[in-house]
């Protein structure tokens, strides 16, 4: 039985999640404060942690960062109250694997949980080179032919996502869910426009890309 830890300060939310997750045959533990949840996360062998962004005593972002620094590899799903908060934390290296905004549909949350539990743990990347491009994810810097390239926070996130899955074909919906992190993003067409802009920055010829390839009818694939 998979074990899930809920770190959330709203008792009603915790009770609802506990009931729903137990019905799905998960073993559930919970904590109503960041301090208690942090201690449980460090001492317990959980398969996934549901972590609220806003806690009364500790920041969910700080908890997530500290757990990653201490070597925790299990998936962390972060709950946020507003899309504005989500947009803000997407630009940070917090170490969370997915984000869900409140209010959420429990079926959607459970689907996200099952996807995360079944997903392989990816090795973090501090820097990477391909072609004539160098990217430092740690320092948020990029160069092409030795010249600085201005990448946005989301472009760094997308590049890391692609590089960690080198050679894997990724469809647009998966990219939206995993990187943008929420369901109501305008459309998959947004992904195409985003990739075009990114190619113009890193490819020698964005019309004939060598690294971010289009697999027609399937999605995109990164090759070094």
C-alpha cells in the first residue's frame, strides 16, 4: 500500500483528502503545521507528500527546498490557493514535482498523485551543454557561441524538463501539465508558440532545428 503524507493547516481539507485517498487504498498520514509535517517527512518513508504552500508556521517552499537539500527523492505535490501564487513559484527552483490550485477536483488530484507515484525520479541538472549552447540551471545563465542568451524562468524550466527526458517524445498536454502545472492553460497552441520562441534563442536555424525536434502528431523531442 502506497503511503501519502498531507501537510495542510485546514482541518476540513485534510479530512476530505484523507477520506478520498483512503477510499483509493492509500495509507494516509497528516500534519496540520509545517513543523510537524517537516519532521514526519524526514522520518517517514512516504511515497508522496502533499504540501500546502501557505502554512502558519513554515513556508511550504522552504519545507520543500530543505527536504530536497537533505536528499528526499520522493514526489512532492504542492497545493496553492491562487494562480498568482502558482505563477510566482513556477519561476523558483523549489523542488516540487507538481502544483495544484485550490479549489481542485479530487479526481484530478488523485490522477496527479498516481502519475507522480508511477513516474521515475529524475536526476537534477545544474548545468548542461549541447551544440554551441551552455546552460547553467543553478545560476540561471545561458550562452550560445559564448554570447549571453536571455532565457525566461519558464524557458529554463522547459529546457531542464527536455534535457532530463532526452530522446523521449513528449506530447503537448503532458508538457502543459508537468511544466506549467495546471489544467486551465489557454491551449496546446501556446506550447507551439513557446517552443518557436525558444528555438529562435538556442537553435542555429529555428526553421530547421537540431535539438528541439517536432514529432508530427506526437509532440516534441530533445536530442543533444
